[in-house]
C-alpha cells in the first residue's frame, strides 16, 4: 500500500486521512521510501528530517498539534526541512560534521 500512497493527490490523501483509512505516519513513511529509491539518482534533497516528520505525524495521531486546535491543514509534515533552505549548499563533507 505504501507505494500507492505517493500517487494520491493532496485531496485524496486528506480524504483517506479523514476516513481513517491511512495515518499521517503512513504518508511520511511512503514519502521516505520513495525518497530512498530515487534520491541517489536525482540528488535533490541534501537534508532530510525524516525522524522530525515521523515525530510530528505521531503527535498528530495523538491529537496534538494544529489540527487538534481545530485548524485545518496538512496532517503530515514533508520529510524535508524548509527552515534549512537558506543554509546554503551542502556537501557530503559538511553533512558528516
């Protein structure tokens, strides 16, 4: 099922989340699996924050976070960290530090 989740539109994913057919963690794990398969060939995501995304998904599943307060939005965070976008280029050497 995980491979199928990456082909859902945002509306389809939201409907499945609302119906309880999938969890936010399912979506994060599906994205992580896809990234693992294609990232070596495309080298587009120098910094991944998969554990942060999984932790956030688990909080949402416990009813914590924005949705618990009644605010609508995406239930799972993307596995990349937008706060790092201005950090500049990253090399394998800088990641190892």
